[in-house]
C-alpha cells in the first residue's frame, strides 16, 4: 500500500512537472520582423514592421510595434501627381490575441488599436486613433486548411497580400475566406477572396498624392473605367462607396528555416481593377536567438 501511494505521488509530481513545462514553453518574449510589399501599375509600396510582445500563456499574447513605409510611385503617377518617392513611419500599434485550439475549429480573436503617429499628408495615417477587431477560424483536413476571417474596424488595414496605397477612416466590416494546401513539408500554396463593406462617411488619405501637390488627372480611367479616389486626391471625404472593395489573392509560401518564412503571390482588386504582385519575408527572432540550436 505504501509503495502504491508513493507511485501515485510520483505520477502526480511528473504530471504537474509536465504541465508546468508546457506552460513555461508557451510563455516568453515575442520578437518579430516583417517586410512585405505590393507592386502594381501605380508603383511599389513596401512596409517594414518591427514588433515586440509577450506570450502570457497558451491562449493570450500581447504585442506592439511601429511600421515604416517606403513609397515608390510609378513614372505615370509621378508625372500626373508630381509625387516622388517618400518614406516615413506609420501608426504605432498594440494588439491582444486570444487563441483557442479545438478539434472542431481553431479560433483566434485579435484586437488592434493604433495611435496617429504617422503623417496623414503622406497617407501613412488618418490623424485619428483606429481599431480593428478580427476573428480567425480554421481547421485542417490532412494537407488542406480552409479558413475564414471576419472583423469590424474603423480603418482598412494593410494585409500581407495587399499593402494598400491609402489609409482610411470610417466604420467597415471585412471578411476573407480561403484555403491553404501543404505541397511539401515546408511549402504551401493558397488562395482567398475578400470583401470590405464600409458604413457611413469615409475618409481616404492617399499614399500616392501628397497634400499640397498639383491636382491629379484621370490616370485610373484606363483600367476598365475603375479608379480609386486615392489616385486623384490627397484626402477625400465621401459616402461609403469610396472605400468599398472586393477581390481575390493567390500565393506560394515557404519556410526555409524555423525562424523565417517567405511568401509571394498575386492579388486582384475588382473594385479598382488593380492587379498587384505581393511579397513578404518574416523572421521570428525569438526562435532565432532563443533556441540554442541557432546560437
């Protein structure tokens, strides 16, 4: 009886140690560097995003960062608007994430708030605080992983597949649905469709037309008669339609190392008749410097 009690106690200690180890592994510093951009007939817009945060437990993480933009307008845009290449910081942001893994569906909810630290005359900010509440759902069936993202915000945020040529302020609902398919151990392909439904008055601040510059012409009319207000004016205030958008994306992603991921793909905005090639490189610096195998 005494030996049985000792064995049970030992099993209990081992179980507690395993739980403690798992909880310890799920906590720690988050440190990442992301670089991505979109190139189109309007030019090339790239974004550097340095973020630091902390994983509190297996479910909750907090993070903050500041983006830096580089804008290289096309020759056509420069000729029409007088805007040359420029750069600057965007809005400092912070977010909190709740992630729950489930056999039925994995769920992540993220609330992001941003302060107006960027220059709105260059379109890097709206000059007002913004928020975005996004909810991600996915489930894997062998190599196939369908997903959906639904959210509510007062700004249209950049995404890895579309670094937008503008910033916006006004209530919107955004939705994205698609799937990724693992073609190899460290490589996958994917595709998705997205939609942005604005509500009420919207303000759009162009990254292509600087405030105080000369009036722009109708350079966008050649694309099936479609044109975004960000192509002709530095700031536009109007009804919901000026921020409405929908389209699709397709991509290839690979992880050449545990701490790095690269992505390249194609995106189409149907509303603006705008085709873009996008790319992205991200580094998980915690994995790079925190894992003894990489020292």
